[in-house]
């Protein structure tokens, strides 16, 4: 009996040793990732203008276009000079934007300040990379609602009630309800002459870009320059995740893009953009309607700085690695007023999982 027990125990030990000696299998790379973005100006001790925005996004490494999406993106790429055969990434966004005047405690109308406005939207975004990987084109289509159906009033009042902040009192003066439909395109091009290597295998990449948007929400044209500093960067880096950024992340090797520690990736970015605005429902009101409105500035600019931290070791079989991103945006005055209109700063926090 004892010899049988010994043989059984020996066999079990050998089996366990074989199991522990087997190399660990790395979790598979995910085909999708989800992240949440929150933008607010409260970090800068203000509560005005573009005061809050939230967006839930899911992006895919697979081509999610249907027949209509393929037809529309092929038509767009004929004009934008991009290859729409296969979308490098697809992205879906659901979000809400909130705009208010400077004094949210006033009940009466404030004709010389930014109108109250809200927007609830759904958006699809597709990114196409050129063969040399130095030009990234993004095409997006968005649909949403303004006015009471945007739920902006309820969201702001609930947020202020929870945090015991002043109660917003002027929402009955908001931009009225309408269906919002917008299309937009952006193209980023790597600039090799302005890109170079830094010590410790860090790369400084520069890209220029232009963007266009048209529809019942806003119509604009913009151009800018963007820099990204980090390791193992692609030739052209997309806009960082967040509200208003179309492109999803490129395929960057997570194992080697380390920062101070092997378990941490860090990337810094900055951009400066100038924009011509022909129409904005949040400033001009609805077309042919008697909405609150202000004297919009046709030329505006925005400067953004931020950083992103990825945690490659948090990848599992069910989701990709987690990341967190922080950025600050300095926005120029968007309208004229006898009261004077200061520039505005907004803080953004994005967290979620990547591919």
C-alpha cells in the first residue's frame, strides 16, 4: 500500500513540475477597447461657456462598416485622396455636451453672454492609413439632438446637487430642440524634417493636419500642428483619445514602449490649431428660429497639452491594457460681447482599455 502511495505521489509531483515549467501564455491581443472621457472647466475654478462634456467610446481593430458606410467612405476618400479599401480602425462614440453663460444662477435671459445649450449625440468614426504609414485620414458621421431632449439641464442640475454647487437657473432660455447631423474629416501627415530621435530611444514626432466639418451642428475649417514624444511611436500619431478626436490608436508595441518602469508606458503630446467657424448652433442658434444667440467670432484657436500613461501588464484574456490620459486645452474667446469675453480653459480625463 505504501509503495503504491509513493508511486502516486511521485507521479503527481512530476506532473506539477511539468505544469509549472511550461511557459506562460501571453493573453491574446484584443480586437476592441473602450474608454470614457470627462471634460470640465471646474479644475480652473470656472463654470461657464463649454463647461462639461462626457463621451463613452468603443474602438475596433476590425472594419465595422456596413454597405452604406463603405459607399460613403469610398466617396469621401476619392475626394480626400485616401485608400478606403479597409478601415484601419472603427470607433463608436456616445456623448453629451453642455454650454452655459458665466453666471448660471440668473433666471432672466442674458443676451450678451453665451446661450444655454445641450447636445446628445451618437457618432461613427473610421480611420484609414496610407501605404507608407505617414498619412492618417479620419472620416466621421454624427447624429444627435439639441434642446430639452439632450438632457443637459437634468445632467447639470444633478451634478451640482450631488457636489453641492450653485443651482443652474436659466435652462428655460436654452437653444431649442432640433435634429443635429454633421460630417467631418481630418488628415494628419508626418513631417520628417521636424521629427528626430532623443536620448534613451525617445522619439520626437511632428505632424501637421487639417480638418473640416459641415452640418446642422457646426461648419468649420481648421489646421494645426501636433507633436508627440515617446518610445516606439508610429510615423504619424493620431489625435489622443477624447471628445472631438476621431482617430483611434495605432498598433504600438506595448512590450517595448516603456517609460521609467517596464510596467509603465508614457507619452506626452501637444497641439496648436487655428479654426475658421462659419456656423455653430451653440452660438448662432438654430437656422430660421428665434433662439438666443451671440456675435460669433469667425477665427478661433486652441492649444492643447497632455500626457498618457499605459499599463501593459494589466492586459487579460478578456480586455486589453488599461490607460489613463490627462490633458488641458486653452481656448480663445469664441464670441464678441460688451461684457468682454475671456479665453477659456478645459481639463480632460480619459481612462479605459486599449487593444
